[in-house]
């Protein structure tokens, strides 16, 4: 419920900013450059979340800011994640929960969540990642199908009910 389905109004979203540049190898900056350099037609965007008019230090502000974040996120179609060393980064899970197709660097756990070509894409190689992005750019019906499969997987794996059920089962085994 917190992550409504994508609207597919925009193209590719990818992180690029001070956080990525602060740890360029870990967060995949060099891979990002290899994928997009000379391929302006792929034109990834960075997420810009509009600020609230009158911020207040309250929970209402935090909830409204989160809602704006999710609403901006779900306007995109594809999320490119070049991160090389972070296990299942939240930055990939949240787009999946909205139904964006994730295209990720093959890091140490991506194949636990992504079935290549079924509910997202991953690769070791910049050329292959770029090919996957071009495929999605040219096939909006595949974006919706693969995005829906990714959303179903993310909602199953990352849903609070699954998490709580796992904890209940573990505690029951211990008692």
C-alpha cells in the first residue's frame, strides 16, 4: 500500500550525486559512466523530490515527504542500479515495489531477487547492461510485464507480513 504501482510516465532513473561520488567504486560510479557514456538517448534522470511548502518537524511532515518520494519514484519505468557492493540495496527494492524494471550490476546477491529477463535484469558487463536498457526503452509492453513481475516478487519478499511471519516462526522454534 505504501508503494502504489508505477505510472510509467518517465524513462530511466539512476542514482548519481554526492552519495555515489563519495564511494565511487562501491556505489558503481565507474560502471555508470561506462554504461551511459556516448549514449545520450538513454538519458537517465536522478530523483528530484519536491520539498514541502512549510516543513515542520513532525511525523506529518515525514509522512508527506515520504509520500512525495514514492510518488516521484513511481513516475519512472526503469531503475538502473550500478551498485557493486551493497547487499540488496533498499534503493533497488523500493523501485521494484512500485513496478519499475530494475537493471542492476551483478552484485553478490542480485540473483536471489531477480530472475534475469523475468522480473528484472542484471549483468557483469557495461555493454550487456546498456543492451538491457535499450531493450526496455524500445519495448514498453515488456517494461509493464517485467515491472509487474518485479513488483510481485518485491511485495512477496519485502512485505512486512512475510517478515513478521518469519520472526514468529523463528521464535516458535526457539520456545
